[in-house]
C-alpha cells in the first residue's frame, strides 16, 4: 500500500481546519483513500487558534507552535519536528508556500521521495499579485529582519511566496483546481470533489430542515461559507434591498474566521441576514437542504479567478438552484445547470431571484441536472480517477 503524507501549512481553525475537514487537503485524503492509499496529514497549528477537526478517516499530526516558534528562527524547530514525522512514500504539499512545498522539497533532498504539489490559491493574489513589490529602506529592512515579529521572520511572507513560485518545477507532479492556476503554473487539473453520498438530497426533507433551523417563515438564499469582499455577498444584499420582499433572507453559514466583515455586513443589511454557526461537514447537507437557492456571487478579482468555490458543489450535490457569477471556472463548473450573472451586478441577481421563485419547479429541475453534473465531474470518485492515473498504484 502506498502511503501519502499531505503537508498542510496551516491546520488551525482559521486555516485548513476551519470547516472541520471539508476543505481541499481533506478532499485529497478522501480521494486517495478511495484508490487504496494510506494517508496522513501533517501541519502546523497555532496554539491561539486550536484545531477543530473530527474526521474518522484521516490521521492528523498537528504540530503546535507557541509564540517563540511561530516566527523565524524559532519556526525552524517546528519545521524540524514536522520533517521527522513524515513517513509517506510520496509527499503531497498542499499550497504553494515555504511552510508546505519548501519543507516537502527539503524532505525530498533527504530521502529522494517524490513530491506532489497541490495549488488551490494564488497565494500572492492576497498581496496584490504581480503588483506586489518589496522595496524597503535600509531602516525598514533592519526592522523586518531583527524585530521578534519582523515581517521577514514570518514563514510565509510574500517575499518568500514569490520566491517559492520559482520552485514549482522541482515537484514531480502538480495538481490544481482551476484553469487560472493551470495557465499560470502548469500541471494537472484536479477539481474539488464532493462526497455525493453524504450530500444526497434524497436523505433530507427541506421543510423539516427549515423547521429545525428556524427558517420555515422565509424564502432562503444561502451562502454556506466565509464572506469576504471578493465573494460578492454585498451584491446579493443590495439585490434584496432592490426586491424589498419581507420574506426573503440570506442565510450565511459559518461566517468569516479572518476579521469582522460579518459584523459590517449585519450593521448595514441586518434585516436580510440570518447568521448560522459553523457546522461540521457531516451536518452541512442538512443545512444546505434548507435552502431554496444557493448563491455564489464571486467578484472578478485575481483571488476569485483562482478559486474553485466549494459552495458550488454543496448546492449542486444537493440539487439546489444556483445563482453564480461568470468568474473564473464557475461557468464551466455549473454548465447549463445554473443561473449565471455578470460579476458585481445586483440588478441581475435580483432578476434571477425573481425568475427562480416565479417558477420554483423549473428551477428545482435545473438543480437535479446540477447534481447529475456534480456526480460525473465534481465528486470524490471523479477526483480519485485522476489521482489513480497520477500515482499509478
């Protein structure tokens, strides 16, 4: 049996652990297990942001980093600890970062084991992408290097992110989940897969779910994710302002672990928002079942272009009508099963909301087609088929 060691740079509750095992490294693990691999996931967890993952099929080795080990040079002690625990025949680095790919390549130098790289974000896009430059004064450079929390002491500072991009070719295989990333870095397209056995609408009654979660008085638009400005939630709320129909609500599930953006949304549009807590992946199908419509209103930014929104396959797998924007791979993912609008177009979103609720039977028929498409192209089984060819067990 081939053993795969997945290195995730951040397994904390604000990183890959934020959805309790429902994001990319855990999808990779499920797909790898489907083809008979043994899998371990290793990564760093900040003691101030503890891990919150319950996933019976995954073996996780969190490396807790205290304050002094969070920055260089102390971080190297944490890195050494992680490197010693890697036991796989293949190392699969999740994210193009020094704290994942960098460590995987060090282990490759030590043991000659193959390194796979999975890229699910353009990390530099969070800092301005190609426009980011590091041009400090001598005084600023000294502060960045010498201060205990200096910028260049941070393991994944954009200076290092830009450098690590030059090492992509050192990987034996590269997988990516969007055409934007494939065009930029090359590699094999490996879309996110959904567990379509877990996310099965036949197992859930929407009316029962709406009653259980206190939503039965409303027509529900749902955003099952972490709002951020580029994700376009504001455009949906502006659309609800335009429609001004008192029984419409936008349900945000989970909220943002990054900042106070949720609070800002509620301050301006609180009358339309129902905020739900974060739930583990095993509960999410019941939550999504309560929705009438899933909204994925990404704006046209580099961050959004590089992404494969997991909210899409949440809705597709559960046979929900989906309103989404023509950004990145979204049109290809939903095909002719969704309701597409231009990015940053609240008026078009409002029109699609009215269209769907004027003929919900027809919209639900589109949802059924979306599930069929999800099973064929965007399931864990579909991921497993691609990985089997790469690993050649």
